C-alpha cells in the first residue's frame, strides 16, 4: 500500500494513522518533495476513477490567483498539478489497481 502524504495535513496524518493501526505495511510518499510524474499522476487518476479537475485543491491561494475560472483539459490540469504539487488533493492511498482519497480518512478502510 502507498500513501501520497503531506505530514502538515491533519487528514493525511489521520489517514496514515488508520493504515498503521491496521498493521498494513505502507510506503509513504511525501508528494510535495517527490512530485509525481505525469504518467504517475495519470495512473492515480485512473485508479481513483476521477477526472484531473476533481483532484485539485481549489481552496489554495495559488489556485484562486492563477487558475480559478479557467477551462483546461485533463492533461493541462495534470501539468498544473505537477508544477504546483500543493494543488494535489491529499492524501491519496493506493493498493494494487485501486485508490481512494483520504477525505474523510475513513475512506481508506475500503482498501484495508
């Protein structure tokens, strides 16, 4: 199991704690430091079964200042998220060919 994690995010910490409490081995990817590649982000979106725009953190200042109201393609949004990883919703938990957003953290139970 993998978690795309931001240690400063409460929901991300809570989700990680649920995984660890279950005894499941987990690989922690600090995605702000290890930014996913275009292929990796595309694969995550397929596993989440959502369009790129749904993975955006639209409350972030950078989104409001630079991207609010813009109509971009999925590929363009992916490039925006790679250039600005703060805009990637977190945490994302992956197991095999499935993924969930840890919002709420209990969503991770689907994969446990």
